[in-house]
C-alpha cells in the first residue's frame, strides 16, 4: 500500500510539472527554478523572437545594384597608357593622376609600352581589378574592337582617348579641326614669307594611327587649298605623305626630310606638316643638317615641350607653329567625364579638346616661364 501511495505521489508531481510546461508555452512565465535547457522547443516559432543581436542575413545589400547611390569616392577608374616614356603620354598620366585625387576616385594604372597585345591584356587586368570604367590612351585602333567587347561583357564603360573605337566613348583631339586651325595660321605666314606660293606640300604622320591621325594632315591641307584666299598651292603630284612610324619618330622624320630635300635640291618653298612635335623636331633637325632653312616652313601638332624649347631657344623661323593639344589638361576633363558616365548623366559619345595655334607671339601667354 505504501508503495502505491509513493507511485501516486510521483504521478501527481509529473502532472503538475506538465501543466506548468503547458502554461509556460501559452505565455505564462515559467517558475524561476524550473530548468528549461532540456525542454524541447522544436515547435516554438522564432519569427516573433527579437533579432537585435542577429546578423541581418535576410536583407543582403552586397548583390544589389546601387550604382546611382554610390559616392564619387567609390568609383574605380582604370587608366591604360601608351607609354610613360613618351612625354605627351607622361603628361596625360600625371594630369589624370592629379584629377583622380582631386575628385576622390580610385585610379588603377597599366602601361602598354606601345604594344597592341599588352593593350588587350591590360584591359583585362583593369577589369579583373574592379574598374568601373577603363580610360585607354593608345594609338593602335585595330585592337579597339576587342577591348570594347571585353568591357561590354564585363559591364564596364570604355573611354578611348585620341583613337576612335567604334561604339566606345571618345575624348581628345579633333584632328581635322586642329589641322584647320593650324592651316589658318600658316596662311598668313605663307603670304608674308613666300608671297603666298608653295611649291611642295609634305605631310609626315603615324600611318598606323589611322584616319584620326591622318585628319591632322588633311585638315591642314584642305584649309589651305579650299579656304585660304590668294594662295598658290601645288598640284597633287607635288603633295607627298610619309610614315613617321610608331617608334623613333624623331629620328625617322629627320632621315625622311633629309632624303626628300636631297632628292629635290631645286625646291625653295617646301611646306611641311607633322602629326606631333616629336616628328616636328626630327624634321627641323633634318632641315638644319641639309642647310635648307630658307627653303622650308614647318608646322606641327601638339604644342608640347619640344616646340616650347624650340621657341625658347630662339627658333620659329623654320618651325613656325604647333597647334596646342595641352596634354596637361586631359585629366581635368576626362575624369569628370568618366564620373558623369558612371552616374548615368547624358554624356556625348565624342568630347573634344579646344585647340589653338601656338607660336612665338603667344607662348608666354599660355605657358609663362616660371
């Protein structure tokens, strides 16, 4: 009998505990001394529990496109340069670096060393490193289509500088317009020095640069032949075009004009236009070596250091003018352009520099001696 009473008592205790457990699940507070660690809670809903200390795993933002909300300092801009060993390219690089710092964007840098294959591989490197836009400053248009396809597949914008890649944004030189500006200045010089007569027109440019570089020569020639008044320009059989090449342009241009002048000793009014100042410096050296300073007028594109040094050294009689491209200003214009593109603003596909003819009379105005 006693054992039965014990059993009944134990059962009563179990029933009490069970009732307490039921009341606890229904919302009543459990007894302070009641152990809850062994209580099964598999049926307990967790959606109503506070999640203050839980990570917000249900509201990820890392995969959401938030480009329009990103701050300027979040943009990553890749710059692929032709070669820092080329002074013009170096000045462009420095301007872009300074502008990137000013606008608070991250700048990734690669250099192609004048190699089209490296231009392509560098584009992939910049994409892999997280560039939102790639600025490419190279002069080999044949690889542009490949680089544009790579960028498009990666969802990266491409801005080409001074070389047109069909479908990409363009920033830089308006070669034909620059040629016209240079031709307009040359018109007055030809009238003053040669009474408006030209016996031969020689153009020296980098043929591999394509039509965009050729336009620098064509704009110059077309202005003088079609728009300049009272000039006696040569017929087509006395118009000559030579390739400056991609490398050693100064030396190649020197040899080219030396050979031309040697082959044409009777010409006394030879008008020469080159696609850049490095080539212009080579032509001037060849004219001096040939002793033909009185027979040549030289005009170039770029308006950069070689021409500055030439004028500062007392030159300007043979190498008269260079149309300015101001490489130091590229960065201050192309970085804001890149940011505008990334922020979804309406940006023209072609954005051009302002050009002006630089010569002995205005060099101090634009480039004062420090």
